[in-house]
């Protein structure tokens, strides 16, 4: 399917979502989130994926919401509500996929761009990338799942600092805070992300999905409930293909050949 505001490609079980509005700093608009939701549904409904990459076209990852687009709407409140609602459904569907999503972050990630970074399971950023919440600077509150994901990755107090002061984080600070996993040369962001994606794509996809589910629930579950979940999901791996294959490979002292099943 051809999209106008993003690109979606699948090759060797690696899905690549590229925000494709470089002339508008890849800002979020209603047409873009509708396309993102369509991609999420495709990923949910049978695309042969084992990992996702999220990146931006051009020098900027995502500068937030398209405020110009918003102000052109006859009913601003309705337009923003529609955009946020669709974005949230798309992000929820992506978050519940077995496959991890890796962010390839270039340029600037501000507002909704920062939210997208926080929604990634892992992220690699260029050395000159800048991160900013920016919402309250415009008299608004955060969306795009950042109030869920950021406290879990960088802690409540640092999240409060980002959201109340709108301070700009360098990529080094973002790494130190736990927002991203790695900092590389700006020109190496895509290639290094691709290397990581290829490694993940050869792994046990169902087990990765189990890890995602357990970590998602770990912040609300009690100890005993969490350990019961661990037992349940561990057992589920033995019903598939990759769990038994991993055990056989380990005992045979060979590399496992995971099928993502």
C-alpha cells in the first residue's frame, strides 16, 4: 500500500516505518496517524515481522505535532482529539506486538517525537540529537504514551523535570538517563540500527514478546503475581518451536536456528 506521510517496508522479516514529512520536520498530523494506524493493523494481522524500526526521513526524527495543520482546522479541539485518539490506538497495537521496535533517532525528537522515542523498546541516537518534551512550553500536556513510558525508563523525577522545564537533553544525557541505548556518529545511526535489527530478527520472536509483556506488567503486579506470570509465559515458550529448539541447541553445543514461532 502506498502512503503519503510515511513509508512502510518489510525485508527479511524487518519492518521499517519511516516518518516521511521532511519538509515539515516529520511532524504529526491526522493523515500521518491514520497511516500509522493502518501500518499497525497490518503488523498485527499477519505481516511476517520479527522486528520493527522507526525512523524519520531527512535530518530530523520528529519535531512534534503539526501545530500549523492544527490551527487550520475549523474545530481545533475536535481535530486534536481525533489525532491523539488515532495515534494512541496505533501505539497501543504496536506495543502489544511480539516484535520489538527499535528507534533510529536523528536530528531532533521533540514533543510527540520524544513520545515516539519513549515508546520504542530500544533506541539508537546520533551524537548531535536533541531531545525535548516541549508540550508545556505551548501550554499543553504530553500525549503519545510518554507519561506511561518515560517514568518507566528514566524515573518520575527526571520525567517531571523534562515535562515541567522543557530542558533540552543531549544524546549523551539521554543515554545517561536511560532514554536511549546507544549513541553513535550521526551518519551511522541507520546502519547501526540495521545491525541490531538483523540480530533481533534472528532471535526467538515469541520469547521477545513474552519479555515485553512481562516488563509491561511488572510495574503494576505484585511480586507473587509477577512470578506467576513468569512461570506462565516460560511454559508457553515450550509449546512453540523456538523454546525446544533453544534447549536442543544448548545441549548440543550449537547455535539455535530460531523460526520466530
